[in-house]
């Protein structure tokens, strides 16, 4: 029976001011997922490597939940055996659950002979996010499916826009190895916003989008400010401000929390500056005693990809 192996990328969501509405994938890290069609109509997760905390039970596993819904909507034309090699640490803030959800939606669609459009795949992938964190946010799964810099202009109805952005925009990702669950990081946010904070935030979102489209680096830099989630969530990230200062002092256009954290991301013009910022963040963190991973990547133009 047919086998499909895919790569599902990590994603940076929120991108400072765009809580739940902006995101992009990176070239690495990512997950490798293998999908094998079976004649019996069962869905089984047969192997998971790289993450002990992810359940094998189909109904509690993101890949299981997403694939079951897609296959049931198509009268279970076949069953599946799924293997998951996690390159993205769960609870890292770089779209670990989003990669599993988007990777599954993409792969099952290929096995269904591309019945669905990218836009139609997003709600299926959002089911996976819902099962993991209790919310249907799309700012990891949409960038992982579409590739590029993504704006979710509206959730109801879903309106997804692929933004143009400068070619030489690079991202540094710094992942302190502490776990933050998206559910917890959402629970601590205030549920209402003061008007003056809202004015700042939507001004910055408009500024960031305009800066990307016009390739105006100063405008991108001025707009990378988050007055909604960062003030609260940064308290969960050990020495967050050390990392942010190191990035900004070494040429980052802006720096913020990746998704719900603890990963911190910075955007830079050019790879050289991105490497410099990575080294500065590593140096700033050395004395904390907390282990970390650090990456430099271009904003990936591709989302989920077929390996074989
Ligand atoms: N926008 C979501 C949040 C992303 O910040 O809660 C979670 O990965």
C-alpha cells in the first residue's frame, strides 16, 4: 500500500503584535511524519520518537484526531499507520502541535488525491490545535500549510492572506529548554483589552504588514511591539529580557516571544546579522544554567513538504 513521508516545519506565530493572526514557517527544525495506507479501516499511531509526552492513542494524538476526521468525512476509504519523528520539542512555542496537525492534514489530503484546497485543510488542522490546547488558533497551522508570511484576517469566515515580505528577512530562534503549555499561557492572559492598548496593537499590526509589503525595515522594526501578550507571558520565560536586549543590541529589527513561548524569536535583515544575534543570545544565556537550542533560518517559502 501507498506510503508518504513528509516534513512539517516549525512555525513562529503571533510575530509580536499579531496575536493569533500572524505567523511564518522556518526551514528547520521540523517533524518527519510517515503515513502508510492500510486496507483495514483503522488509524493507528505505530511509533513516536523525540517526545515522550505525546500519547499513542489515536483519539488523544493530534495526528490521530485530524486524520480520523478527514477520513470519516470521506467514508473511511482506507486506514492509516502513522509514524512520528518529532524534531520540534512539545511545549517549545514553535508550533510543535501545529506541525503535527498541519503535516497530517497535508498528508491525508495527498492520500485523498488532493481533494481539498489549502484553505480547506486549515480547519481540519485547527481541530488538532483544539485537541492539544483547547483553542482553534490557526497562526501555526496556516503558515505550516501555506508557507511564507501568513495573515489570518478573519476566523469566521476564515480569510487567509499570504503576505509579500523582503527576501533577505531572517529569523533567529532561541529555545530555552523549559516547557510552557499553550493552554496555560493563554489562561493567564487578560480577556479584555483597554482601548489605549488596542489602539497601539492594531497600529503596530498595520505597521508591520505595511513594512513587510513595502520592504521598509525601519517600519518593520518600529512595529514589532506587543502590548497584549508579552507583558504577561514574558514573566514565564527565564531571563527573557536578557535575550531580547541581546538581540536588539546586535542588530535585530525586533524580538519577541514565539507563539506562547518559551522560545524567543528575532527578525533580521540578512543571514550575517541573524548569526550575530544568535551568538549574542547564546552568550547572554550561558550563565543561566538553563539548556537551550538556537537556530537561524530564512522565513520558509514552503510549508509542509513531501520527502518521499
Ligand atoms: N497564537 C497562539 C498563542 C499560538 O499565542 O496562544 C500558540 O502557539
